C-alpha cells in the first residue's frame, strides 16, 4: 500500500471539508461595526463618527447641576467620570509648602510697598480654608477626569455639537477640548471599561466634586401656595403658588381618563381654602357634584334653562377706565361673536354690523358721553339689534340670519336679560345640555360675561376653561381666549385651559401662543397621536415621552417656569370624596347624602 498517496488524499479531503465548513459567528461579529478607522480628531465607526472630548479647566466655584444641560442634549453621547482619591497627608504637605510660598510673596509685596494683589490674597484664604477642612476630615482631595464621546452622522453635525457644548460650558468658565491624536484612548476612556487612558485630571475637593453628579431633580417646594402632589424623583412635596409667577395661567393636556379633571378639582378645592375665587366653564357638567359639595353655584346653560346671559352686557368702567375704550372693545368682541353665530361675514357685512351695534347702544343712550353708572339698566337685547339691522340698507341678509336668535328656537337663550348673580366663591357654568352646534357660541357668551365681571371687580380669581378645544374651533373664539389669557394678569386672575384634543387645540394659530403665555403646564397620560405634537412644543426627551405614554392615572409632568418634575397627584380621603369623578363613587356619596336628609 502507498502511504504517501493515502496521506495526500486525506489532506485533500481535509481541505475540501474546510472549504465547505460553516463559518462560526460569535457575539463580537454581531456587535462590531462594519468598519473602524482612527483619525487625528475622530473615529469612524461604520457610518457613524465618534469624537472624544475632555474638560481641563474649572472655575473657582461650581454650581449644582452644571453638567445637566449637556446631559439633556438630544444627542447620543457617552460620559465617564474618573475620581482618583489622593492621600490627605500628601495633600497637606503640598498645601503647607504652597501656603508658605504664597505667604512669603504677600509679605515681600508688603515690604516693597506694592499695591495689594486680590487674586493672591484670595488664593491664600482658599488654601487655608481647604487645609482646615482636610485636617478636620470635612473634605478630601481627588483627581477628577471627565471625558465625553459624542456620536454623529457627519463631520458637519459633529462641529455643530461641539459648538453647542462650548456654548454650554464656557459661559460657566468650564473649558473643553477634543482629544486630538488620542481619539482611540478617549473612546476607550468614555466606554464602560474603567480605564483612564487620557489621564487629564484636575485636583478637586469633595464639595465641588459633588456638583458634577449628573442626575439632578428639580425641587418645587416653597413656603407658600398649595400642595399639587409628590415629586416622584425625590419624594419631596410639590408646593407652589401659581400667583407668584409672571402670570398665573396654566394649561392641562391629557387623554380621557388620565385624571386631569381630578387634578384640576383638587387644585380648585385647595385654592378655595386660600380664599381665592374660582369660576369654571364646564362642558360636561363634571363640576356640579363639587359645587353642591362645597356650597357653590351651578348654572345650567341651555336653550330650555332659566339661567340667561345677555351678550350685550357691559362692564362697569372703573376710575381708570375710558368709557369709549370699553364700548369699542365690547363692539369688536360682539362682531366676533356674531361672526360665529351667523356662519361667517364678508368685509361689507363686518362693517355693517359694527355700525349697527354702535347704533343699538346709542338708541339706549349708551355712549361715551353718557354716565356709565346708568348703563346697566339700559342694556339692549338681541331683538333690539335685529330691529336696527332690519332698517339698515344692505343688511337684509344679516337680519334674516339673525331671526332664529331673536324669534326662533334659539331666542329663549340669546334674547334675554342676564339673571345670573355671581355672589359665591365657587361658580360653575354647565353647558352640557346646550346643542352641540351652539356650544362654541355659548362658551364665547359665558366667557364674555365672566370677563365683564372680572374687569368690574378686581380680586384674586382662577378661571377654568374645560375642553377649550370647543372654543378653539373658530378663529374668533380662539382669538378671544388668547386675548383673555394675555390680559387677565392685570386683573389678578389666572386662566386654566384644559383639553384632551391636543391636535385640535394646536391646529389653531393661537394654540402655541396660549401655551407660551401660561407659566404652568401639566401633562398627564397622552395618546400616541398627541405625543409627537407635545414633544416638539415642550422639547421632551425620549424618556419623558415614554413616561407620558405609560403614566398611571394621576401622574405626569408638571412644568412651573423653567423647572419641571414628574408629579404624582395625591388627595386626602375627605378631598377624594368631594372631587371624585368616578360615577360609582359619586352615586354612593349621593345615596349617603339622601339617607342623611
């Protein structure tokens, strides 16, 4: 037998087996980028670019949370801290040498009669203070290294991020540099290997080092105000007074069933205990139970209701008010209302209505020259306005369209004198039973009536406009709401705007302006359709978006000025019994009250 031939044949078979042998993949092949290239100022990882930076200089004082603006950037990045303890004995020895050197320099300048050097004197005091604290174990010394690796798709995007980082740090006298020719070491140092390959460390004692802690939760606790809830970040109380901000307005966005009405009712109840009046415009009669429970007034607004609001009502001018301005403003608002009622106006019809309204008031001797104290008893009705229109040339179409509000089925509500008295701390206008097509009109009329009351008698008030998207459906309604929100601060009032239809609300040109003019915002659980809109408005992070999509009932984000916290709204048992919106609970409480009677 030829062994050479057998061995050669076996080798050929082994080679063929290797050719067809299945390639083995491991985890490195899965997670590794397709390409890695190291340049002097960045690393190419597949299609991405990674660039590492280090911080090499800090100011004398550091404020808590100075790193938060960088962390909160919507940019993918890795950040590593390296904290190397330094022996206290070694530091004390060096500080003793340093203080001797500085002290000698100070004495030499004094002997030569030179002017004092504030920087040198301050340095001497800082060294002595640090020595005292280290000796008494109040402070320790460390070498601190901070490295940042940023990931972007292109060099241009990376330059933009670098400019942003510099704009964040340099105003605070914190200086950052790219790790030129050490990008590999920077990448490894910022990765979770625990290896400090760059070695750019700054001496730092315990107090300033603690300010670098990256996860800082805002605190919304003050010495006055009401309890809004619990800060879920640190379990502190969210105590706040909305009237201490530049304006007391608030917007509440939440999907149905997320607890928005419960949260607003709780706020109402607690502000009432602080002797602040509250007025609510309630499209679903949700606040009727609360009004009954605390002795407020609930006015049902509908075509068959006995409660009437006259659209032509005027506020009583104050000592600083100009009667002519009040009349003009009222006529402009009435034109806006009539535009909604009559289904739109041409430019010519707009002019005719303006003239007709002026004449309607003038016939009742309500003019800038008449005594404003007599206006209330002379207020005209819608039918008076209709008569003026019928006698005006070119107003025939307007007069015909107005008849259903003066003589038709709608006259019972629109052609009546006001018979509502606001004499209690808590007032609710319920418009649930008003026809759907008339709800925006009813909202406008009721809000105009409230605005006249607010202007007549100035005091601390909160106006709650629930389901504000009803009013936002028309340009004039949205314009009036925005005007009220913008001006109410002068009359010591805060407006709470509530809606579950974020897209409809923001579809109006006034939606964003209303948010901008509201110092407080509350976002509870949201739908997936609304979250994209809110992300753009409030600049939410991905974590905050996920939080709002999955938040339990009564939890969400509470914004107050520049601060915001993750809040959990809490009520006591007694408060819960008054403000509950659960139909089962409401029926149980009503039944218990009936038995007591």
